[in-house]
């Protein structure tokens, strides 16, 4: 397996564009981000600071940078596609380290600001009663899977570019609430063929204040799942990950990153982790910052990013690439190797929860 290394950046320069699109059926407008393999003339521009895309993420206005070129010319072709679903109240560009990595290996990737961010009627209001809040939370939950279906429709029906998604090779990746979204969406959307769930919600006994999410896993087919979890996750503890893994009636695998918490699946890990530790939470969530370890006691952002992007890519390559494609064969051989040792060789401390289990 000397030529296959899912942990390193791929050969394609990455382009990115933002599309504002309206869901007429729900009267909602969504900003959507699309990453795509860029034309050869952009080679190296996505890695050069002077040509990289710079953006801001609310509520702050500090500039952030991603390894992609804004509005770059697209490389013509048909590519496997991946939807990314962000955490509760998050942002479509919450994990650009992952989205751009996948794209550099020949995937189209799409994300949107989910309904709880984009729809004014789903935002919290001052003086909201407990009953009103509970009803709003149910509406937030109900909006997630339709958001994914809307985004997929947008991506598949776009005729404005020569870079096209392959409708037969579509996967989904999600973090936290987005992880739940990734596990819930295949029940009603048969287009989804592969899942990576990053510290997903949906366990039967959530901690106080955590969204009351439920999952049926009634997909009616085998949708291979890779669970990536964090050993010291305060918000969504490891016990819940084990429960979801055990209930998954599909081919599944779980790798756990040691000395990691819930923010280790996002951009700017150290900054995000310490920001959450300093935040003033409402009473029902006040346990979160109290229980979080200082980032100095945990894995670094570089280690967690390598863990997430390499394993996510290898899973998608193994499932979504065509069976006779060299990359598919290489990815399957990668998963037959000692993954924990592969990670340890890259200074990443992880453990596998269980070996691969065949779907029912």
C-alpha cells in the first residue's frame, strides 16, 4: 500500500463558491458552500496564503482562511459527492480542514447553514416559555433532514458548471447534531451511500440540555458507517457512541481518538475548545465548561485533523469509488491493515472499538 496515503493532501487544487438558494416549499433561504476540484491553472493557489479564500464566521469578525480558491475555474468532470452537516447552531464552514481535504482528492463537497441558523423563526427569543422552546427545538430537529435533501437537489440539478456530482456516488459527513443528521437522512433519502458520523448525537440518554434526538436506523439497505469519536467528549460521551454503534444495522466501524473532546472535529481546535471553556452557558448546560479538560491536556488540533481527514477519506474511497478503481482497492486494503498502528506512526493516539461488522 505504498502509493495510498489518505492522510496527505490530494493532487487537485480546490475551488470554492457560495450560492444563496431558496427552498420555495418551506419559504427558507440558505447560503450554501460548494467545494470542487479546480482547473489546473489554479495549482498551488489553494495553498498560497496570498490566493487562499478568506472568510468570517459569525458571531465574530476575525478573518479565517481555508485551503481553497474563491470562485476558481472548475475542472471538468464527474466526481463523487459528499454533503457535510454542521453541529447545532454552527456554520457551513465549520470544518474546512475536512471539506477541502476531501475535495483535493477528487470529491465535490457541499454544505449549508442549517435551518436553525438560516430561518429567523427557529431562533431563540427573549421571554420564550419552556413550552415554546420545546416546540421550537422539535421544529429545529424536523428541519435537518429536509435541509440535506434540499442541498442534494441543488447540487445535482446545477447546470452552471462543468464540474458535476455523480448521483450514484454520494456520501454524507456530519458532526454532533450533524452526525445525527447523517445517520437520520438515509431513512428517507436513498441517494446516500456512505456515512461518516463525527461524535454524533442521538443516544437514548442525553445529558441535561442536550437535544432529545432519536434514531431508528431503518434504512432498508446497507449504508456503511464510520464512527469517529472522542475519548473525553463531555457533551456527547463515549457511552452514547457505543450505543449508537451497537444499534446500527449496517456495516460499521468505530475509531476513538484518545485525549480528545467535542471540538476536536472542527477548524481551529485549540481556539474553539478554550472559547467553549470560557463561555457562560445557561444553567441546564453549565456542566459543559466545568467538566472540560484544558486543551493542554488533550490532543492537538493537528493530530485530530489528521485523524479525521485521513479516516474519513479512506472510508469514502472504500465505499464510493467504483469497485475496479485502483483507489477503491487501495482504500479497502488500507482498512484491512492495522489502523491504530497506522495512526500511531503519525503520532495520533487512537483505539478501535470493534472490528468491522457486516450489515444485515
